[in-house]
């Protein structure tokens, strides 16, 4: 006997989960766009990695060669010896680590204050943060350069880090998440005598790890890949970060054999970010959706 639907009628072939029409919709509307998007992101990365293992004759050729015929690590050796890549890597690690820790800490503290502390002009301050999200960062390049140059911050770590310490995106995202936290938990802690600092780091922080990890990941990627500002304030090769160092590497040799070296340098730049993304990616979806669901 044919099973009835909730309306009391037998399901048609179109309503069946494994019908041809439903499978076609699933493939064309779901899997196909996902596959295309994955290929658009993955293929350039794959081509870059494969090209870094090729000889110059395999890269600059009229005959397309996808896989390297004789894989070699010589491009990585040449990239490391042509410019001080170890120094570039150290500079990027120092700048990214310090800037990310400070920016995430400021975002957590600011968002907590905007949600759980009463003070005058709180709404006006939040509106200013929203305005900061709409202002292109290129607008502040000239004022920041004048300020940093006047303070003697050219070719210094703090000169790279200081202008970007404000994080409107992180503050906004964390504020939206903190608004969803049950007030009863914090009220109970307040009754027990916990001050704001204790409530922040003992209660709010542990239950907000996914959102904070999302902010941390976005901040780390932004700082690691930052190019314009370090390029403006740094002209000493010993203080350059990796993205700026790639420019120095490109200028050191403009011949056809430089393509493999440039690809190797780009792989060195992107691999650490891929590792960090793989370690934190499980927090991304949870962190971005927590602020949109109220309890």
C-alpha cells in the first residue's frame, strides 16, 4: 500500500528524495557550484606549487606541461640565497604575532565593554566603529605615514604594527556574539563578587572561543599578507616582511628563469597561512554563526 504524505495523499515521483528531478537540482544547484568554486581556488595554488618544482625550460615553453618532468628543489634554494628569506620570515612572524595578539585582546576587551559595561556615549562609540568598517584602509595611508615618520618609526617593527592595531571587524563580530550570551550567568558571577576582569576571562572568554578564534584567524591572515603599509614604511631589506620580500625577489632577476624562483617564494609565503587555516578552520563556521542565533 502506498504511504501517505502529511496532507493525506500519496507522494508523487517528483516528491521522492531520489527522483531524477531532485537529483538534478541537487547536482546543478549544490555540487556543481561547489566544485567550480573549489577548482577556482585550488587550481592556481596547485599550479604555483607544481611550477616551483619545475626547471625554467618547463615553465617558459610553448608546450603545456602540467607535471614537472624532473622535480627539483633548486628554485627554493635559489630563492633563499638570492634574498634573505629567513630574515623576511622572521620579520613576518614577529609582526604578525605581536599585532594579532594586541588586536585580538583589544577587540575582546572593547566588545565586552560595549555590551556589559554602562558608560556615556556607548551607542555613539559603536556607531563610530561601524563607520570605521566602511572607510577604505587606503584613506589612512598618508596620515599614518606622516605620523609614523614624524615619530621615527620608519624601518621599525612598531612602525609597521602601530597604525593597524584598531580592529573594527573583530570588535563588531565579538559584540554581536556577546549580545547572545545569557545575562543570568554574568549576574550570578557578579553576585558572587566577581569583577569585570574575572567575568571576562573566566566566563565570557571560555564560552566564546569559536568566535574569538575566527577573529584571530582573520587578523593573522590580514597581518601576514599585508603588503602596502610595510612597503611604504620599510626600505631596509633586513626589516622587510615576506610579501615585500617577494617584490625584492622579483626585482632581483627579470629573466625567464626567475618564474620558478618566484613561485617557490610564493609557496614559502602561503604555506604557513594554510597550516594556520587548517588548524583553526573548524571554528570558522561556528564563530561566524554564533552571533546570529539568539538563545
